[in-house]
C-alpha cells in the first residue's frame, strides 16, 4: 500500500535567499516577468523586512536517516509505502507503534475536531546512519519526530482547524489551494517550540532546535559556524507558512550557487545597501564550499565494493549517485526486496524517483530519451551489483 499522506517535498534555504535577492535586483532594473514564473519584484524596504524583521524563523537539526510516520490508527508508513515488517532499513521498528500514543496526541491537539479527521500522521526521522555525534547522543537507530500531517474530510472544517491551530501558535504550511468540491484536505504542521511542547507532553522525542525564533539574518549568521563545521547533515528552517532545508557543504547541493553568488556580488556594488544582506549571502556560499565534518577536514573515501558511477552522457556522476542514494532512503532496504524476489520492483521504484529528481535539470527536451535510458541503466547496474553482493554473502 502506498503512503496516502506523504510529507511535502521542501526546497533549499540558499535558493530561497537567492530568490529574494533576485526579486530585488529585478525591482531595481525594472524588469518584467511576462511568464510570471518568478517571485514578484521586491523593493528595498520589502527585502529588508524579509531579512531583518518578519517573518520569524526557527532552525531544527536535520538528522541523516529516513522518514517514518506513525498514525493514530497504529500504522507505520515510510516516505512512499506502508511498513508491514518489524524492521525498516535494517532497523527494528517492532515496538514503535505501541511505544507512542499518537491517538492521544491527536485528541490533545484537535479535541472534538479529531472526529473530522481521516488520517493523522506524526512524522519523524528513523536515524538509520551512525554519523556525526549520533552514537554519543544515543540517536542512532532511534526515531525522532519533526512534524504532523493530517487529512481533514471537509474543506470547511479544514479551514477552521487551520485557523485555530495558527491562532494557537502552531506553524503550518500555507493552506493548500483547492477547488471548493475537494473531498479532503491535507494540512502540515511544522516543528516549532509550540509543537515541540505538545510532543513532549505526550513523551514523544522531537528534533532538537538550534535556533529560534528570530529573523532570517539572525538565523543564518548564528547557525553559520555550526553549518560550516559540518556538525550535522543540516537544518530544516521553518518560517510561518513554509520550510526550507539547508545542507552542509559535504552534502549534495542544489545547482543555484552561481546565481546566488551573482546576486550577492551585484548587490554588493549597490550604494547604501545594508552590508548584512551581503554578509548573509556570503555565509551561505561559505557553507556550500566547506569540506569540514564535525570541525575536521574530511576527504571522501569510496567504500569497498560500492558501485562506481561513470560519467554519463547527460548527467554528472556525483549528482546521479546522490539521486540514487536519496531514492533508496524512501523505501525499505534493498535486501528486503531481494528476499522477496522483488528486484525488478525496487528498480522501477528507484528509477521513478531518480527521474523525478534528475529530469527537470535537463536544459532541453531533446535529450529526454537518452537521459531516461541513462538513468535506467545506471540504476539497474547499481541494484544488480548490490544483488550480486547479497547473493554471494547469502551463499557463503
């Protein structure tokens, strides 16, 4: 069964900063956007308000693992599919459904309105990787909550619940744009001190806060050292109605930093521009360029037996590797599929995920057929090598 209430995809913090700088540059240059695909132009006052005044931001530590949701009906869901086994990504999850009372949390949050809800998921990170200081903090192979998704049956009820939660101090994604005849509405509650208090009251562990609440400038500058030193995978930055991820330099980065640098350099030449605008932009660039891990210079070493990713005709090998690694965290381990003789099934799922990530990066449609073939070939090779290793270990 597929996950009926997936956690929303989120963009990158550096790209958000690039977008508001670009919007101000277009305002100065009086540039029009006939396609209306870009952020509307921002005056200097509007730019300063976003950076130095409102909105208020929080920054929560982003753990390196895989999404796992616990429902108020005692079910578990990975990023894409329902979890039916007692292990997930080689971690035991047998005790999780009974360890936390999600139904009680739903009742505590919504009161009598809980009857208006079809589904209620508490999302968390299952920390499947022993990295950073996870072992010292006893986080490795644990589950840490970072938000809630709920599905409300009726549009009118959803609007009322949304307004009530916001008035109570919760942070939510913007109310979804739906037609009036929509049969159900998905609401997403983001992690802030208010939600952390609710989770704590129900003895549910939550992702640690590194900053907040405060302005965008304060968040970037106060978290900058932690990010440059590579003290974790990154941060999830939460605004009033949206969130953005900010990853350390050793993680795969979005391809927007040339544009960000160009925007920062352009505004650095503007007379009277608040220097803090440039400072924050240069700090984002410094994080991207850092090769530190837990404060020490880190040199990447390829693990023995790991599939080589040759340079493709269309895609960069490192970007392809990152896309496949990301896709594999959205499902159970490859070995779980091998045991069930479902190698073709997991290949199809991973190919679909990688296409979703990589195909939009193409500069033109003419390469689409070659690109899809390259993705499928690379994924098949990767999974095939892993299958061979698994079979050899099984028979040894």
